[in-house]
C-alpha cells in the first residue's frame, strides 16, 4: 500500500487549521507540524484528530525536511493552512498512488488574492512540489524561502488544483512580502552578492516586465497591474535590505570606553 500523510506546517493558524484539516480527512494520517503557536492552533488540530509535533522554526526548507523525517508512511502531501484540498484532488492523488511513476509530484494552485481568483502575474497555474515519496526527496537547505525540491528523475504533475486563500488584504500581503524580502536579502548576503547601483532600477523593472508581460498579469486588468507593481517594489526592497546588511557588516566597530571615577 502507498499510504499518505497530509502534513500542515503551522504558526498561529487558528483561523484556518480546522477548515484545512477537514479537507484532508481522506488521508491515512494528518500531521500538524507546528512552530510553537501561541494561539489555539494546536488545540484545534488535536480536536480535529490530527497528530501534532512542535518543532522550532529556522527556515521553510528546514521545517519541511524535519517534517519529512517525522513521517513513517510511504508518502507525504504538504498543504499550507490557508489551502484547501478539493475532493477531486484527493481522488487524483489516490489514483496516482496506486501506481506512482515519480517520486515527487507538483500540484497547481488556484490563488485567491484579496478575494479574487488570480490568473496571471505568476499566480497561475503556480505548480508547487507537494507530493513526496518518503526517503526519496527533500528540500534544498540552501533555499530558505521559496523552497526547491531535490530528487532523482522527473517531477510528475497533477491536474486538479489546491485552493489557496493567499491574502485577504494589503496589510497581510505587505507583512508576508517584507518577510520574504528579508529572507531573500539574507540568502544573497550569504552568497557574497553585493548590490550595484543599477540593481535598484533594473531588477525591479525586470520583475515588473516578467510579472505583467511574460507571466500575463495583464489578464487580470488593474488587479494584475497592481500585483506586478507590488512585486517590483519588493524586488527593490530586497536589494535595499541587502545593501543595509553590507553597510552593517562594513561599519567600524565602536571602541569601548571606560570611565574613571574621581
């Protein structure tokens, strides 16, 4: 048998966790891998019948790898708390696992941003590596955010989407993108990459062109234009944060002064 454990990574997801787990009732096991939430996430998960493990968060790749190591079944299906698995996707996973051809499968997502299904700017079809054969795949620990799966062979692709409720409002969007920008700046800093003056202009422009034209943000009209502009801004913000790190690294240490009483 190819049994599957549905894993949900959480940190203060009391708002979403019960509804998310309800859509995963078909799985052989449900595991909530929690980063020491301070709200009711753990209690709600246990009430829903899920197993809960609490593990200190370092970065997204490390957290997913730790969850993979904690699972004893043959397959893991990763779902975020703000995602919902449809009955059609559950049926497709069960069918695929009867005779799997790959060790990793990607799942497309229907992303709802500010309450609107978004079809362009990189949010569709938005394939994410989510279904893993245990022991045959992991996440690249060097990619601390926007994780990258490591495995042998080709990645399979499922056709039925996850439903993803990304952001309800701009404040939520900005909070998450600031975190991503800080993570990305840290990655570039560790690689020894120094920002050049043209990066602050050309990189945001390239990101806008990629989002709005290449990834067809224009199909969503003003909604797509706003998203493309926002992602260009956070590209600028990443390099701004990177420059700050280098300034802090190069700042001369202040000599300690000791006072002498009279």
